C-alpha cells in the first residue's frame, strides 16, 4: 500500500493521491480529504474547522467566517439563522454564537445586527426583529409596551426602510455575505 506499479517497477503514490497498492493507478483524494505527502494508501480527512472543495488536494482550507465545517467537509455550512461567527475554525453549528436579545442574525452571518428603531428581538437567537403590535411601542430593543390612553404609537415605517438600507450598505462595505439577505431582516406585522 502507498505505492503503484508504473510498468517497470513500483513508485510511491504522489501527493494529493492514495494508492491501495498493486496495479491500481493513483486515485486523487476526494473533496473533503487530502494527502500532504506521497506514499499514502488512504487520503486523510480534513479536521473539523477546515474543508477541501477540490479533488487531489495536498491540504485543507480554513472554514469561512459565518460558517462551520464538520470533519471531512467538502464545503462550509452556514451558521444557522439566529447565530453568527467571525471565526474560521468552527467544527459544529453549536459553536456559532447566538444573537443577543435586541439583535438578530440571518443564516450565514458574520455578526449580529441591532433591531431597527420600533422593532424588537425579545429573546436570544432571533433570525429577524419583529414590530410591536398595533397600540404598542418598542420601549427597548427587547420589549413592547402598551400606549397610554390618549396616545398613539407611530409606525415609523420610513425609519425602518432607511435603517434596513443603512444595514445593507454596512454589510456590503464589510464584505459580509449576509448582505444579500439583509432585505429579510424585518418581519413586518400587519398594522
């Protein structure tokens, strides 16, 4: 094992390949595996927190920010909605950081985003902020309160639109892949 027959003798298996031995030609390592040195009978799986998306690789790549990579990964998997990460070595979805109350994170986020004025995220791990129901206002980023008799809550829809545009521009400036999803940041309630 670790060698192959070249017709006139045996050679060590080349890097990026495995050789079970005998008359079988070298086999390029499959995605998610690598061979950094020659002479291997079996390619090695990428460790958790890394991946390899190409065949015949000699090393694995660090996982992408906003993602995690299980052992043997051929591609990064995005952090679940309601969680985020800037780290490039996560091996499981549970290693992504939950968004705090008052913040949200869309799938694959590299950071949590504060709720727009007039909307709330009452608990951790929210994938979107919510508007307060009619007759209530956002007393904080985590709680709505009823308006007192004789008062009314403004919807501030124009503020929410401007806030969403601002957040999308900020994500684009930072190169955040979740910028494409930022239009889905608010789940607007019927008013």
